[in-house]
C-alpha cells in the first residue's frame, strides 16, 4: 500500500486525504533544483553500493530499513515505516542523505520538504563534508531556499527516538 509511502513526486497525490495547507509541500522543486545545481557535483558526493547506502543510513538512524528500489523511477522514504527505497540512480551520498532526512522529520507535523527538513538535511550534509553550514546557508539564501536554523542544530538530539539510541 502506498498510503503512508512518500514517493518523491507523487506523494501527496496518493494520500487519501489532502494535506492541510500548513503542510503544503511548498518548496519541493526548489530543493530538487538546489541539490542538482549545488550539491550533486560536490566531490564528496559519491556513488555508493546498496550496502554502503545502508551503512550511511544507519549512522544517522540506527533502525532504518533500506529497500532495494531497483527498477523504480523515484527514490522514496516513509517516516512512519522508518524506511527508504533506493533505485540505482539514487545511490549517491546527497540523495541517500535526503531520504534519511525524511525518516528523521515527521511529515505529519512538518511540510515534506519544508524549512525544518532542509535544516536536518544541512546537518547531515555537513557531517558528510558536503559543504559547511555557513556555505550551505549562503547557497540556500542565494536560491531563496528556506531552512530552519534551529533544526540544523537540533540533529541528532531531538529528532527520531531511534536516532538517540
Ligand atoms: Zn524528498
């Protein structure tokens, strides 16, 4: 069932109830463009095998489930199921961190790619040496991409319970 499975492009279309206005996925395309233009060519963005993706994911979310999404068009993540799904193209550091971040930010409380999500993503990118926090924030400012500074520093202390174990 796809009910609580957030496909990157079609997530909200598949939900049985429309999201409340406050949870509108207002900057999804902007974030995708930002990742393509600013992050994916970074030298620390590496191609990874599926076991390497799993090791990376468990560093930040010890109980995460990583599914082989071979043949799927879109990468996916579910906060509720604590699960990410990775087609071959998505097995690169930036995309894996993006999907991990979805398992750390509850999309029933915060917009799917909102400022809180981007804050957690920046914390993970910084941990993996894909830009410093000041560099990422400056790039985001130039792209008018919203991020919540509190959530950059919130990780790993107050995100998912399993991430604290
Ligand atoms: Zn996403």
